[in-house]
C-alpha cells in the first residue's frame, strides 16, 4: 500500500490542495501553523482503519463510525464534533477529502461544518488493501510509559491524541518469532550503532542493554534515545515492515544534530525495504541530509523516489499554499534555508558592518 495522492477541499487550513506524493520518502517543511502535522494526521486517520483487521463486509453505519471515531480521536475537536475540522467560514460549509493509493484504491470522506458524528464515506477497491498498516510517531516518545498507558486510555478520559494510544498498543506487542530478515538486520544495525546497545522488553517495561554496562530503564535515557528505541522495537516485533506507511512528526525533536545523519540513513534503508516514509521537519540537518540523496546520485544508487514539500502563507491572502519539488534546493519558499541564510547575513554584518 502506497499513498499516491491526497486531495483536500476546505479541510482546516487547506482551501484546495491536490498533492502527489513520492512512493518512497516525503519531507514536509514550513513555518509553524501552516499545516504540516495536519497532513500527517488526516492521512493517518483515513488509512489506519484500513489496516490489519479491516473487513470490507462491515455494515455501512459501522464503517462510517470507524472512520468518524478515528478522525475524532486523532484530531480531538471540541465536543468531538467533526464539523469543526471544516475550514472556518461564515454560514454553512463542507469539506471533502480523499486519498488515492496504488492499484487505483481510493477513500473519500465528506461532511458539513454542522455535523457532529456523521460523514459520507466512499471506498473503492477495498478488498486489495491486504495486511498493510500505518504507524504514526508523534513528537513525544511513548516507550517509557507503555506499561500503564493503554489500560489508562481505555478506562479513563485522557487528553491524548489517539495516535499515542495506537503507538502504545504496537509497543505492547511481543517480539515476532524466528530470525530477523536481512533487511531488518540492516536497519537495526544502523540504529544500534547510534544507541550503542540493544532494546530489551520484560514485563511490558523496556531497557537499553549496553555491553559491559548492563541494562538501563527507559526513564533514565534521553528523549531522543527513547524515540530510537521505539523504532527498533517495532522493527523487532514486525510491526514496522515493508508493507508499512510511516508518519514521523519532527524526528529531530530532542535529538543531538550528530544523531540526524544516521537516522536519515536508517529511514532511507526502511524506504529501500518498502516502507513509505512521511517526515515533517523544522531542522536544517534533516532537510539537507535527505537533499544530499537527491543531489548526489552516488548516495542513492537505488534511485529512491524522494520529494520535498514546502508549506507557506500567501503574502496577499494569508492562505496556506504549497510547492512540491524533487530537491530541497529547488524550493522557492524554504523557511529552513531562509533562516539559515538570514543568520549567516546577520553574522556577516556584525563582522564587516552594514
């Protein structure tokens, strides 16, 4: 399963958007409040119900409830009214959005701004979704809280977006049987080189085992290492595999810049394995490490399809716009590079004067 196109009409910040995605890696950048996380959330909300366990034969009202519940859980609008996800305009308004997948599969959803829990759902070619799945890694790590989080979320009202719960359930899975594949070992090697150890799970608690030093509880590790531990464990358990679509919101959060290159390399290995990767970022190093794959062919002998998206606001209308390019260097609105250039110019003025 690969996402080929996302179409949004009157959905939150997006008045009209038709986005054609790369089949391997998509890097999304832009200033705050331009909709980067919204793009990940809407794709995740639509695709997650179609993952493992989806039954095409479900009654129409049950199918509608599954998708509405997921939109409510991921976006958490006030009063859980999905109509609040429609672009804010005076009077009655409606959103329609759709995701197109390879093999001509398509999911379309629409609802008005006065709807609370009703949506029009249309699914084409549903029987061919197979055993594909989607994973969303939010900015906050979950591996240090997995032990109690799932039961608390199920029994109490906890103000966390539902992808945290979904992620905790994946981390609660046992390790898969049998030896790792060569592809798994290649990815694991890259991550374990960064972490200098291996991930161990025991009684729903996770530890980093470092040779000659012993085991360290996740709560004693930095937030960055906890995030990497989540990825490693999901590969070991088989949750993250070649049929997965991976959404990772700002992987650079709480990461030392020295760790960015091996993370990008590991994501490239996942893409070679068959994972479709979507990454949002504010980070110069993340963007440029991916950009080097596109600029220097010797770094990308497998010819991974990589695309860069920039979200920005129109200076006249203040509407959110986007551009999509094969390299970050070709983006005309690149907030990361613009700020990089601005700080360089400020330093030059200090050194040489105006």
